C-alpha cells in the first residue's frame, strides 16, 4: 500500500510505514532534512540529535489538522495526504540553528587537526546553520582520550551522543562492551572498566560516527582526506558476514586506510570486518573496480573531478563583445 506525501510542495508516493525523513530522501536534494543520529541500517536509531526537525502543516487527509509542534522527521511516520515543510519553513530553519548551537556548545573547534574534517556532518551543519559567535560563557566539558582496542581511539570531547556506535555493537557484533555511562552533562561513551572493544566488526563504529569522536588509529594524523584518492575495490573475504566491498583511500601508491562504502547520505551500504579494514592495505590484496564517484559539493572531490567531453566552455555574449570593442576603439583614439 502506498501513500502520497507532500514535502516542501513536492509530492511523492511512499510505502506504508515510511517515516518523513526517508520520504524526503526519495525526493532528494535540499528537501532532505539533515540527520546526525538516524541511520537507516540500524534499528532503533534516531530521535537523539533533533537536527531533522520539520513542520507538519497538514496531518493527513482524514485529519488535516497541523501538528502543534515541530517533529523529528526520523521518528514520525508519514500519513496519506500529509504536508510537510522543511526548508520552506522559517520556523524550522530557526529551530535547526538552535539545535546546531546546542551541539556546538561542548564541541571543540579543532577541525584543522581532526581526522574527520572533510567528512564531518557537523561541519556541514555548522556552515549552513551555525551562528558566528557562541553565547555560551562557561567552560566546555572535556574528557581524556582513551584507546578502546588497539585500532580505535575515542575522543569523547568531540562526541555528540548520537548512539550510532552503540547500536552497531548491539546489532552486528557478538557482544557489546561499550555504552553510555553516567547521566546528563556527565554522559559519555566509554567501556566498562576500560575493557577493550575486540570483535570482528568493531571497526564499523568508526564509519558510523558522524563526527571525529571515534577515529582509526592506523590513519590518525597521516593525511587529510581531500589529499587522498578514493577507489572502490573488493576481495573474497573469508568472513561469512562480510562481502569484502570497500573504499581504498590512496596517497600515491600507498593505501592509507580502508573504509566501508557509503551512500549519498553518509550511511554504510554494507558493514565490513576488521580484517578487510585494518589488515589488507596493499593493492595486491584487492580487485580494483575504479575511482569512487564523489559529489562535487564535497571537499573530498578536490582534484578528483571526472573529465567531461567535450569540455564546457564559457558562452560569449555578442552584445558585450561589441560594447568592449567600441570602448577599446574609443580609448585608443583618445
């Protein structure tokens, strides 16, 4: 059964049970609300960050009353005849600006040295909705860096408590050791009694983290992503749950890191095992498929544009050309 939903004046048909965020993703473009905690591959995710707030101006055909407050699009099911406002609502834009300000209250401004720079969704949100100055006058909360395993470092000071890494450990690994400790302003991601996260899929917590809180120690401080070249590759992985499809990040002929492939919304298409991620960093280990297509809106696309044939040219303006010619002749006579 399908339903018709209108988002920012654009109608779309979606299956029954689809939330507003995924309905917007079927349309694509600027209509899609940002999401820092929702992850379509992880059951139960969403509802934490509130960056995907939208305004429901019409509930449904049966009940056309608008919803009294802004709602989280990742947690609100679309109804037949529903009308939603995202970028067309000043109220939503203002609310999103406030949410971004809250996320940045304790977030350190260390983008120049953060390995997530260039892939960070919080950077994008801060650029699009962030205020020039903070109104926060108190000290930011800080945590010591800890190693959760030999390949992953946790920089809790950068964490925005999106819970993605916790859901990954719950749903794709054999057992979960880390989680949320304490409450309120003291809440933090950590391991119980500093136990090491050690399982075949632990590296996926790095890929799902939207900021630089969980980083790959084997890649840490080695290079900036926009100086590397992403290449898609695959291998016959021995692990029954891993399909071996990855993105290799090259600097020259050296593979600096290996990550799972991500879709246009930054979500992992298929989770990969630690063997593929950490132990296979030679070109000989992989079957190369070709360069990864990167959106030209991303800083990662720097120096990686695909050549277009024929090359685009600037169209000349005959009126302007003639006017310039007359001006040149007039100045020459003078």
